C-alpha cells in the first residue's frame, strides 16, 4: 500500500469513527476517552520508545519517512463496545 493509499484509508477510518462518536451520549464519549487515556498511559513507555526509534530512523533516512507500527491498545474495541 502506498503512502497516499494509507493516508486515504486513515482518513476514511477517521470519518467512520466520527460518525460513531457522534451517536454516543456524552457519558459514553467520556468513558471512551477515559479508556483511551488509560491505554495511552499503560503503553506510554512503548510509545516513547517507538517514537525515539522513529526519530533515529528519520534522522538517518531524511529523504524518506518510515512509519513504525505503534503498540496496539485495541482502541477500536473501546468505542465499539460502547456503541448504541
């Protein structure tokens, strides 16, 4: 998948997510945001390590960006579980 195709796919997923979030109550959205917060805190060291590696790779290969896969927090599951 090219970088452009990846960007388009991510934009489509963001749009779908916005529709789901729009259908949730404030309490459900707040609960989902709290779960995202908890997941990010739990994975903080892994995220920072991946970012540090990405910065090193980018510094050595400045002509092309390398996207590294971050640890999965199953954030999609947080919102699908709270759907109406």
